[in-house]
C-alpha cells in the first residue's frame, strides 16, 4: 500500500500544480486520480478547494467532510468548510467550523481561521470579537501583512 500512497502524493502534487496554473478541470481530474490511488485528507481538501473555485460549494464541503473523516487532526478542511459557509452567507454556521480549525493539531497557516472569524464578526458588527480574532491572527503569524493590516483597521474603528 505504501507505493499506492507515494503515487497518490505524486498525483496530488500534480493536481495542485494544475490548480495553481488555473487549470481547474484538470486539477479536479487529477485530484480524483490521487484519491482513487490512495485517499488522503489533503487530496480531499484540495479537491474541495478546486471545486469551490468552480462554484460547487456543496461538493467542496462534502470533500472536506471526507478529509476530516480520514484525519480529524488536519485543520485545513475545518477552515475551508467555514469559508464555504461564509460564501453561502451562513455566517453563524461557519463559526463552529472555524473554531475547530483554530485548535486542530495539524494546521498551517494557523492565522487563517482567526482572520475568517474576524471577518464574520466585522460583518456582524461585533467589533470587540473581531479585534480579539485579528489580535490572535497577528500573534500566531507576526509576519503576515494581511493579519497586521486587518488588526490595524479594526483598532482604527475604536479611535
């Protein structure tokens, strides 16, 4: 089975390269080949990501749920489900998924769920909650310019 996993990882990397070049159809196809070879949480998550760019948010959520079933410690699919729910306007539903992403043992970039929660709280005009999330994002990723900028913008609201 190790050979199957190695081939699946090669295919996942190929699919990711297609996705980064904007060839979403080919990326989806190769992610599915990777999953047929050996299912991984990463391939399910990134297949979901590619599907989301094609506007297939429900399918993207399903792929992330499959990723979580395979590896509940992998934080990316929790964050991604939160983002897809945000895109559907389901902000309250997104919050619990983003909270799970924040505490997932295996997750990078760690600041994303904090940033996404901050965005939700801004839309809900929950200024102090947004501030807390952006402060945490800047704390866990001090070099992230977007996190620092978001924190600065929220702090400016209090002046």
